[in-house]
């Protein structure tokens, strides 16, 4: 099994890259999706979030109001740290469970938005960073996700810098390119991952 950490700044296009890797044959473990599962209604995770931030972060039907919570934590590093302290251990436990269920010969891609921020690079055999310029990120967040410019900039500022992400990268996928070129690059990276998976039968090979 080859364990790959995939990360990138918000708006860099990491989700598109993960989709393309799955199409190539990767087993995807999506930290964002798991993060939603662990704070679903009636979970201990949601109860912990409400205890920390109050019932104002709930929707009328008892779910988590993500935009409301986001507006609270992404402008306040201390509050963001509190939220991460609740959610990240739950996500880690579920991610490990899913990885254990994958076939031994798999290329397992962990899609982890905050991989850099949380110092998780050593956990993986290889780290892929999806990179885009800050101008591209901002444009995508405002134009495609409907964020205000202020909210988009706050979310970008809450993450590691572009330079910090690139420092931990074993492979960089440039996503300031047309989709066809991105697809070509991902196929190229996938061929390399398959070679590595065949050459690295176990965790003792990490980092080779």
C-alpha cells in the first residue's frame, strides 16, 4: 500500500485532482467528507461543537450551520484551534479505519486540506500539493463558490502560506492550467504512484 497525502490551499482545485486520481484507480479518503460525518446530527462530535460554540451554530433542523460556524472561526485563530481540536481526532480515527479496509496493493490518497498546518506530512509515503496562485484561488472562491472577497481572503489567511505548503511537497501539481493539461499531469503523477506502490510494499519504505 502506498499512502499519499494530498493537500492544497482553498480554491486551488484539490477536489478536482482527487476526482481525477480516483478515476485512475486511487482509493480516496476525504478528510472534508469525514469531517462532515463526525459532526452530523446526534453525533458526539456535534455535541462537542455546540458545547464549545453554542446553539447559534445549529440550523433549525438541528444540523451544523457551516457558514455560520465558518464566519466565527476563520476570523479568530483561537476559535479555529478549538474547533480543530474537536474535529481532527475524530477525523483521524475514521480515516485510519477506512485505510485498514483498503486492499494491500492500493494507492490510498488522503485528501487533507490542513495537512501542512497540522504537521501531518511525515504520516505519508508521499505528499502531493495542488498549487495555484493566490489570485486564482481568490477568483475561484468568489466566482464559483459565491463567497464575498473578505470571507475568501479570511479563509485563505487562516491556512498555511503557499510557501509552507510547497516546502513539504514531494510532488507539485500546477492547477493554474486548463483542465486538459491538469488531466495530463494527473495521469503522469498516477503512473509514478503506481510505480512507487509496486516498489514500496510496506510502511518501512516510507520516504524512499
